[in-house]
């Protein structure tokens, strides 16, 4: 099991070398960085260069970036205006593509394997216009990412638009070469359940977001704090055809941030749960 931590839980503060150092010293080997200009300004050459210098001197690896999902409007908060690659409005869609390209450009200085991408906002219906818009966006982004050594992984989110089965059909129907998936346990638990969701995504999954809830709200709790059967879930995810084992990225919300010691204890508990179920 690869120990990976998403910086989503720190997204309300600036990502600094000091914070990355704390994560590394805790024993975590890889991170997924959330792309928000308030947290990590991927559009700032100075900020990217500073992090590139830090990663170059440390063992902590950048596993993935999470694509931006909303536009920052001030130094204090993000707007509720989404950045959506499936926006039927062409101008807004092209603006979203340009923003995501800026995030992908980070790979030229800090190599990473995956860009985790939402196809749209949560709770959106399976609108054919949005799938057409997403195809137009991803047709360019997949090539742009590949040129930088990055694979785009679409994440299952609550609602019909990005359900596991609909994402799978989208990838199959569009025949976008190299497009893969990120399995989100919490979102799956809220919708069709872990097993059915994972089975729909199994052969396309390359990374996973790990968090818990009680089946109703997207709480982003630590594993074992909600109602997911983690022994069964971990055994299931171990069957993914990913060389070296699928990376499991703990992704918490700022409201449910836990200490790095607690997070490491959960990684150990997950290892034990998977071993006991084997």
C-alpha cells in the first residue's frame, strides 16, 4: 500500500515547504496537491519554482495534482463559480481548459503521474450536452497531459453525470486513449455502494481517494470514522490491475483535519485490515 496524503485538508492555507516537511517527517511517502491558487498557486512561476526546489532536495514525491474546481476571487476565499470542463457554454469551457493546462504545466518542473479531474459539479444530471462538452475539453487535455508525462484520471462524484458506470461508458464511447479513473470511496458509499461502483471502474482505475462518511453526506472523514466496511473495501481495491498496487490517497476536508500521527495510525490500521482479510 502506498501511503499518500491529499493536501485538501490544508486547502484553506498556503502550501509551504514547512508543511511539506511536516508531512515527510511523519513518514508519508507521497502527496497529492490540491490546485487552488489560495493554497498552491500553480500559475505563479515563483511558487512552482520554490516547490520544485524543495521536492528536488527531499524524498517526498508528488503523486498527483487535483485539478482546480473553482476560481479564486479574493485572498480570503474561493468563489462558488465552478471551473467545469463540461460547461455547455463554449467560452466558459475553454477558460476551464486553459486553467487546467496551467496546472498541468507544473509537471515540467515537478514531475507527477496523475491529474485527478472532475468532469463536472456534484449532483449534475447525465446531460448529453455536458458529455459532448467534456469530450471537446478532454480531447485536447489528454494530449496536453501526455506530452508532460501525466495521465488524467476522472473521479466519480455524487450524481448521475460522473457516476462510475456513466464515466466508464463515456471513456468507452469517446475512445479517448490514455484516459483513466480515480475511485473515490466516499462518493461511491453515498451512491451505489463500494462494490458496485468499483466493479464498474476496476480495469480503468489507477489511483483512489480514501475517506469515510455515513452514507448521506460527503463528510470526508478518516477511514473507520464512518460506515464503510474497510476490510471488504480494501480487499476489493487490491484487485485493481495497477502495477505495484493502487495508491490510496487519504483525502480529508479542512473541517475534518486530523493530526499526521492520527493519519499514520489509520494507514497502519488499513494495512492490518487488508492483511487480516487476505
